[in-house]
C-alpha cells in the first residue's frame, strides 16, 4: 500500500483530512506562514499517533505536530513544499486524572490550557500557567513551546510545571515517562529534552503537570512609575514586604495605553494624563482579598506611589487585566508591527530600554516603540510601528531585528523569551546561539530523530 | 611528554596530588567505595579544567569530577582500577556575582552550599536549597546530583534553582551557558542535560542560581499524627489555609525518635510517650514570626492536632530541626543499615508504607524499619536494621532492595529521589528504568562523551 492509500484507509478511524479541508491547519495564527500538507491526521489515542509515526517513518514523510495552532513563530505550520502531514491533537482531549493528594493533573496533549485550569479549580487546586491563548492553545503545544505567560515570576514556565511526559519517538516507539514525582534522580531527565523542543524531537501525547494550593485572595493595582528603573525598585521592595505573594508584575509603556485609548475607548483607563510608564501588579494569597488589597494599598501609599489605582472589586481587577491583555489586539488593529519577544536580566531592562530606544529612534525616523511585558521575569514584548503599517514593513524587519538583537546580546539576553523559534526566528537563532551550542543541538536532533521526520524547517 | 610527565609539570600550577596524597579523594563519605586514582588535580580556573580535560582526552584517561565528596552513592569516588584522575573543584571557590535586581547569584563550582546561602543572605535574599551536608558539599556536585533537601516542597530541586551553567565538554571545549534568564526559548535547553547527570556528560565549572525574597518569619511545629494518611491530610489542609507558606513537611516514625532518645539522650524530645508518627512542619513568610506561629498553633488546635508542639523561640525551633537532622547520625551510631532514598506520588505514601512494612517484617525476622523523609515532596528515606549491624548485612542488601523496589515500582515511584545513582544503584537502575530509557540515556552519553572519559562506571 502506498502512503496515501494507507492514510485513506485510516480516513475515518484516524480522522484524516485531505485537500481543502487541510487549509485551516496550514495557516499560522499571525497569517505569516502559508504552508501545504499532504494530509491532516487527527488521531484519538497514543496508539494512533504511534501508527501514524511508524507509517511516516517507513515512507520518510515529515510530520508537523499541531495543537491549538496558536504559535506566534509559525512552529506548528507545515512548510509550503506540501511534503509533510500535520498531526493535530484536537481529538486527544481527555483529562486522565486529577490527583489532589499528589497535587498533579494528567492530561492528553489536546486538552486546552483553560480546561486544565478548570479541572484544577474543580479540585480546589491552581494550575498557574496563564496567557492570552488559554482558551484555544493545547497542553502539547504549550509544552513543546515551553510557554510562559503572566505568572512565571512566581510559578515558572511550562517546564517547571511538568513532572512527567508520554512521548512518541521518531521510530514510533513510546517513551512512557508519565511519572508524577517531585524528586527522581534515576539517570538523565529525559523529559527536559522534549519540553521546549517545538515538536522536533518527539510527539508529546500525555503529561503530568504540577498543581498548587489555590489562592483565595487577590489584590490588583495599576501604578504609575517614573521609569523602568523605578519599576524594578518597586518590584524588589514589594517582594521584600510580601514575598512571593507577587504573582504578576507587568510593565506597560505610554504608547500601549495610547493605543488602547484609541482603539478600545470604552475600556476604562484610570490614568489622566497617561504616564510614561506604569505597572500592573497582582498579589495572591490564601485568606481574604480585602485584607490583601489593603496591604497592597498601604504599601504603595507608604512608598510614595502617588498615582496608584488599587482595584476595589474583582470587576475592577478584571478591567485592569483587560487593559493589559488588550494591548496585542490594539496593536493588531493599528496595523502591522515588527515584534520582539525578548528577555534580559531584570536589572538590565531599564538600561536596555534607554539605549535600544535611542538607537531605534535615530535609525528609523518616526518609529513608535510599543514596549510592555512581564518585568517580573525579565520578558519584554518590544514592538515597533514604522510609517508603513502594512505587511510591507516586514522588508525592514531584518534591519530592525539586527538593531534590537544587538542590544539584547550586549546584556546576555534572549531573542526568544517565551514564543520559541519556529520558522520566524530560525535564521536569527544562528547568530543568537554559539556555533558550539548549535552543534550540540544538531547532535541531539540527529540522535533522537535521525531521519529528520519531526517538524523539519523549525528551530534548527 | 607522557600523561604523567605533563601532570608533573603542572604539579604546582594545577595543584596536582600523587600517591598517598590522593587517599582522601578516593574514599566515599559512607566508606563503601575505596577507589584509586593516577592523580588528583585541583584546578583553580575554568581554563585549567579545560587543559586537564584536553590532556585526558588526548591520552584517553578517565576523569572523576569531585566536589565536597559527600555523595551517598559513590558518584564522586574513582573506580579501583587506578586508571582515572580525580578533578577536585575545591580551589574554584569564587562567588562571581550577586545580582539582587535579577535575584541571581553566579558562583564557581567549588563554592559550598552554605557559602551560597550566606552570600544570598548578605544581599537580603534567600537561596533555598538546604540539606545536611550544606557546610561541605559544593555547588558543582549539588548540580550534578540534582540534589534536593528539605525545601523542595516549596522551591524545587537544584534543577529548578538553576538558570545558567558553564560546562567543560569532553573535548575540552567550553559551553558558555552562563545566562541569568527566567525565560529563554532559543532552542533546546542544554543545561538540563548536565544537571543530574552526575558528571558523566560534562564538568560544571560555574552556575547562575535563582535567589528568592528573604522570609523574615518562621513557624515550626512538631505534631503527632495517627498515621501517614493523617499526615497527608494535614499537609493538604494546612496548604489550603496558608498556601505556599508551608516550606517543609517532614514525616518521622517512632523508631527514629527511639534512636534519637537512645543515642542523643540530651536532645530535647517533647513527646511522652513517643507517638507512632509525627511531622515536623515549617512555615515561612515575610513579617513577624510571632504572628505566623500563632496562626500555625491556631490551625493545629482547630483541626484536632492535640499533641502538637509549636516552637516558641528560634532556639526551640532549632531543637526541633536538630531532632530531624540527627536521625541519620543516630542511625550511623546504631550500626550499619540498608538504606533507600525513594519517592512516590504523595498520596501513595501511606499505602506503600503499610504494604512494604508488612512484607518486610514477614520476610526479614526482627527487621527494624526506620522511615522518615520529606513527605511534602514524596521522598522517603526508608532504612532497615537487621540482626547483623555490621557491614556483613550488605549481603542481604540485594534481597531487601528487591522487596522495597518492587513496592516502589507498583506505585510508579523512583528508586533514587535525591541521592542519584552513582556506583551504588548502577545495577538497580537497569531494572528501574525501561530498556528504551536506558537506550536513550546511552545515546545521549555517546553523543556528548563519545570516548567515555567522564565518570565511567557511574549511572550507566
């Protein structure tokens, strides 16, 4: 039987799509990558994934794993050579187990982040990972991307939240590493290879994730600060006072609030006028929100934060968060921008912004810098609007990237904090990591996927 | 020049020891492994480490890296073939940087855990890793072992506390991964390979470690519980009330307290009579110890913990901790025991103890089971005294291990939670991990250390 004949035979059992039906799986969320696929397979079990991988290995057909198709770097989109298949995990949606005594949840790869959060909540536990695509992104993709989000400051990335994995390897063999242990020093920690590998080393089919005690109290504030340096001081001062209750600490620049004002005029914005910088702070704890809110308000007052708005209700807190979370959409409405997802040592953020902004404004007349991000973990989304707000601006992307990444390198920072490499930053990675590092990565790739079946043209 | 001629030329610069001077480096801490070495080299820089590795690679001489020589599995002791050299990191003791804004510390491999804790404290930060050997163990060894300890429940193992590494590879090349970033998704996370690899993949020369806000309040209690199941309930109930303020939660069985009473009669023991089980609880937070202590006392009282001793002073808290920390020494004084460092899903601990104890007592007449450990992270130290309290008892070790590890496997647990594999569990690892896992590990070893120079006869 040929490859396509076998797929056709599996059409119903493995839910295989052909032709026009594959289209939604071949365009990335940012609409930058239009790929083509021989077919899209939607297995409903680990065993079906193994069957598909074995078939592809036999015929040397490449495989692009896809979760919620929310990659911001084209990591889940097939190349446009039409020589690969997409394996979508959308039918592997089982929550296998919530173990409240062990504080773990076991799920199949296609469960969405929001579903994991909900299942944890039902057991009075917290699954702390959270970001904008929570409703649509899937755990398999989140793990493959080592996704981050707004609570990394306190709880870590997906890597730190993972205890065990089940992975289909390149020969179709199954690595059963679905352990729920917090300490396990029996040889090399193989799961670490797959987390963050963007589907290039294996296909994650199940995971055991950490749960945490459920905070019952929240306090949220929007606080104007003089400068990014003042924001760093506020973060460390606040932590000295309330420790790890600081779960989010988001930096927002004036151009972000301007964009929100312009495109979402009904979103309540407390500041009048808009300050050069502000931070969105979230504390969480057990006990009572009113007490925690008072404590935050008192701290801000005592430390001279004169323009601080402390949310007085969950609704107001949600409004503050809506501001933060609407920034990417306000940007999108405004036009095409050149985006960067960078990270820096936290103390270097102020200096970076000062120096990079200066060179950017002198190099690209009329540039508007939209900077915001997770200051608490050193992650900045550093985006640029130039005169051309169409896709034509991408012609300038290499020059803009070069400038930004030079400054990132000067502080030993990262060109991809939480979005990964995918197709978008594949070329840039060659400069960002040393030859030795790239060589080591290629060696690992060759060891685990000698035929290069898994997600070719991504990362390396 | 021959290998030994070159070493002799480096005798002063690289602080090379020969003959009888190598003895202290050739015996492990538990005195179970007596090895022999061609020489012991004590480089004082990364460059000297590279020179030594290049020389060894050229002459195909094996290298055993050694930190504080506190391995409990013989991981840092050379084999007795006398064909390897030991590289000791004891002269690489520089604290390179404490970055309070970034909450990171950068240290050379030979810095002790206690020195890292001290340097963090001086910057009003916490380095949370802690265990009995803090004064003598070195960071390089702690990383290579992925060591755990008493605060893993709240802060994770050494792996989770590591942001960046500098590693000398098997060809003497230097991997410069000394980044201090909390988010960095630029390809495979290479540092994960070296953490927990017990010196078999590379030599860690420097590390960037995470620091945390410094807790100022502590509350400590010794609480009698009816059973391990009651201990798990208390842990989850307490976390629901005070969240992640629970930083340690240690389970202690009656035989431990008996041993302490017998061998350290002056150590104050509050319980009269000794209960079947008790837990040592530590909470930490910002603010004031008195308030936190009251809160803990009130919780224990309200939840029917009638035999609970809440420390009323730092001295009393230290006494409680001394009890816990003296258990291994009391055991040692009592004689030779057969030890296990296992981990289980936390909810499975009570069932495991019940079933494994029952079979142990029926299989080995007169066995005394000394069980204690970090219940909060599922890690038990499950030790056995049999009639023979000399090293002769090791003849029964395989049979005892077989029994224990069968029960561990039944709960998908781990045969080495925090001590690693080393020489001690090398044979056992073959049964504890699947053929596929062992194959993957061997592939990684062959990729990164093709000549097998690094720590042969350990782990794999």
